[in-house]
C-alpha cells in the first residue's frame, strides 16, 4: 500500500491525526501538543505539502535538552489506512516525515512497521569555506555564507541548506575552513554565526566552528598559545562562555593543528593531547566537543602513509572524553582508492571518527561523475561502524544554483547523509533513491532505462579509479590543484611527498610503493590477518597491489596478465566505461529535465576526454620505464608524451588550469 492510496492517521510523539485525499495532499494534521515547536511545525508543513509529499532532499537532527541514545530514532506503524509516527524527540518525527517522502518518491509500499535509529549520534558536514567567500577545494561556486551581509541580511538559501541536510539525516555542520581564520571567533563573527544557528535549529542542524589554535595571540595579543599556560586556558574558557551565551546548543570546535603550517600545541613543546584537552575543558561545562584532526605528516618516517599513526597512536588514552580524533579514511589524502588508515582501531581508549571527502578534489572536480557511495561502503567493510563515534564529510556545497556544481554531484551529498545514518545501505539502493526523487519519474521511465542509470552511478567511481590510478597507484595528479595527470611532475623546492614520483616509484624494474617489511614496513601498522595479507603480492588485493608492493613489469598477476598488460587493460576499461555512460545518458534524455540533460551530457563528454588524457599520459610515461609499448587494447592514443610534458599544469596551489589549456591537452 503506497502513500497515495492511504487515508492515514499519523501520530507524532503521541497522537497526530491526518487524512489523505486521493489527490495526494494530507490534511487535518493534529498533534498531541497544543503548541507546536518550530521542528514540529516543520513536520506539519512537510506532511501537508501539495502533491502529498515533496521530492527527496535532506534529513537533519536537533537536540531537545539532554540528548540520549537513540534520540533521533523514529517508528512508523501502519494499520489498515492508519499511520502512526512515534519518536522520542520532535526531530525524530521530522526524520520520519522525510522517510515517508522517500517512499513516496519511489512509489514504494509503506511497510506495516518501520523503526530506524542512526548508526552515529554525530553526522556532520565539514565546510572548507573562507571568510572572503572562497572555498578551498570547492567546485560549486562561492560560499553560501554571505559573511559581509550577516547577521542583518539572511538568504533564503540558509533554510534550504538546512532542510536538505535534515532530509538525509545530517545533524551538524562546521561552517568554516579547517585552515581557520582567527577572526572566526571574534565577537562580530560570532553574532553572524548565531544568525545561522537560529535558522538551522528547527532542522536539527547544530553548528560547529573550525578554530585556529593561535587565536588568543591573533585576536587579543596574548604572548603565547601554550595550552598549559593559565592565561591561555582562561582565554578559551571565556570565549566558550561568550559562544554559549549566544548559541546555547553550539556543538564545539574542529581543529587542524601542526599540519601544513597551521599552528598547534607542538609549537610550544606540547602534545596533541595537551592542546585538545585544553579546548575540551573549556567546552565541557556546556556539553561541547572537540574534533581534533589526525591529518598530519611531519617527516618522522620516510613513508608518509605511516606518519599519522606514529604521531597519534602513542597518545591513546591521553585525551579527555569529549575529544574525538577525526581521521581521514585513508593514510594519505582522499585518493580515488586508498587502503584504510591503520589508525582506525589502533586507539581503543580514544573516541574516533571518520572523515570522508564529498567534494571531488581528486576525482575530477565538478566535471566527472564519481558516485562515492561504493568508496565509503568499501571503507565500512574494513572499519566496523560500531568502532566509530561519528562520521564527517568534507562538503561539496557552494552557491551554484544546485549547490553542488555538477547536476549529479548532489547524489554524493545525499549518499554521505544516508550512509552516516545507515552504513548497511547499498550504493545501488542509495543511487535509486536519489535518482527517483531528483532525476526521473520512476513510474514514467522504462525499467531497463532506470536500471542502466542506477548502474551508471554505481560503477562510476571504479571507472574513475581505472582511468586515473588503477591497481593501487595513488597521488600522481598535477601539482596543487590535483586536476589531470602529471606523473612526471617535478616542482623545485617542493616536499618529496607532494610529488608523484614519491608515490609511483617507477623504474626499469617495476612500479609501486614497497610498504612490506622489506620496504617501509607500513604493513606492520595493520592488525593480523591483514598485515600478512598485505605483505605478500600473492595475497594482497589486486586493487591495492601497487599501494603495498613494487611489482616487476613482467610479473604475472592473478588475472593471467602481466603487470604491464593489466595496467594497460585497466586504463582501457576505464576509458571504455565512461564513453559508455554517454550511451546510457542518451537513453535517459526523454525522461529528465532538458537543461539538466544538456549540462550532464557536456560534462560526460569532458569526462571521456579527460579519461583519454589520463590513459595516454600514464601509459606513455610508464612505458619509458617498462620498455614496452601500450598493448593494442590501450589504443587509440591521442597524445604524445612530449606535448603533455611540455605544459606546466601546476599553475598555483588550488586553481584548476583554464578550460583553454585543458582543451589543448585533451
């Protein structure tokens, strides 16, 4: 029985009645509360919107006083034509309303009972937005936050943003870049933050801020930011009191410290634990949290993949209870594929959270389709969700009309929220939800076309891996902006671990980074039996082979092909896959918005050309070391190595090369 056929009586947190007409509008919603909270008013609006229920969007969580385990949970029960929604908080009821919207969008039956509780209490987006309106690693325009207009002028997009988060279960947001400006904690900016928090609150979206560890020195000219200094401790305690007076449900701080030039406690001879605990104690009286990032790579070992583990694992048990260590999913930096970070599970006495990158810094920016649910599902296959306290996603949100640049990139924002709620969801199921609610009318689209579209999403990330860096290759991008291939890149004065040769290590003998006991011994950071599995090229998963091993070019692999033949095969398959997406998209044309179709089609053309560029660049470059030509499968070759090497792609640290320059290479 679908929502369109029900004449339901809905009950939220007690007794809520509503009837549904065949035209699709739910009317006469009644609550067991005489006065509706702002969140319950949203529930009423969502359930009574024209067309029965609006199309899919976003789910969000808000705390009502003391939080308790399962406070975001809900239950929906259907008995005949009656529906009952029960939830321990108003926010749970809002999530239930959005669940009904998902069912409606797909035309699915309303089960007799649905009971859901999110896997993580904290499901948070990390924005890398700067106070000047730019976004680091942002590919969807400028920042949504108009700091120069706040708090007096409030864009309607702020509420739209909060709703889109709430509809997918995201319940917190960090508003600013981890490379934080000290001005973020100045009183004028805190009043701007308060204005956003007030808008977000009914949607259950709690506000956090990234903080610069040296803010006391920058804002108030303290002589030090030493976390053991009494004056510094008082400064942070006073600042926390000021914040919570303005924003009583403020979530806490995200901190990038002693990483890539950012200040931190080690500048004063202290440890990460000293710095995190000092901030945690300032926030503790108000229930605030500190998310302390483990993205560090000080040169304490020759292998960058080992460095975060070496710096943080010895500190296990030294952090206060309201500190969470935020760890990137892999030990390098959001690569198209990485082994999971061995720091997960290596600090049993310290709460940990995973950090994923929703914005496609290393996955073609906003030009390439790369549905990331398979990547995150792969991670959860190695790291049990039960071992984590929370999950964070680096947002792909900007002020472009659709907020995410690529018309299909919203699917990654959506997928992050859905997996943060339920990591057991399959990529195919998530893709189907998003497609049905945002792209097509499933009742008017042929089943085989819909199925091909879902498959296009589900296979797209693996296709990107194949045409960029198959078999465990990593970090062979153009310098700085990370768009396009540049395995030969050499920037005078740059750190070795910022350059591709550090990672691919191609020579006449073979390809790949030896992380076995005979090499850097990074495998020793993994628990058994993974340690032994990764240590042998015979048992190492093929998709991580070159991550852990320097493999001879002529080595026979489990596929029956040599390494060189397999490399050529993977690059060819990736190119073929994305070229095929254009055929799938052509079949979809009658069933999607014409403007969306044209936009996506143009980006798929760009993606196919970029895939060819990646294949040609990498195979022609690596052939210099292998001494072998690309296999017939890898043809046609559209470029020459000399032409590609002649162009300097590393224009600056973050800006993608101009379209004209890229066109000359493609």
